[in-house]
C-alpha cells in the first residue's frame, strides 16, 4: 500500500483552486472599481476647471485664466488625455 504525504485529494485541489480564483477575482474587481472612481474624479475635476477657465475668459481675468490653465495642464499630464 502506498500512502501519499501532503497530497490533496482532487476535491480539495478544486476547492483550493476555486478559492484562489475567487480571491483573484476580488482583487481584479477592486482594481476596476478604483479605476472607475479615479476616472470619475478626474472627469469631475476637468469639468470644473473647464467651467472656471471659461468664466475667467468671459470676465477677462488673465491671471486667473493662466492659473487655471496651468492647473489643467498639470492634471492632463498626470492622468493623460
């Protein structure tokens, strides 16, 4: 009779694999959620800055326009687009 030490049964192996896949799926889901939230925050910041830039142009406030444009450029460089 041969006894196997430290060998998992087939069902234990499948269960272990399934748990591992579930953990990986949870990590992927967390990353996707983080990406969606970050993109939403970025789009909101871009929209707010764009409106502020438009207002600065409408009121001919050159110092404010330059400041806001610089902020927009930094934001775009950090995140692309």
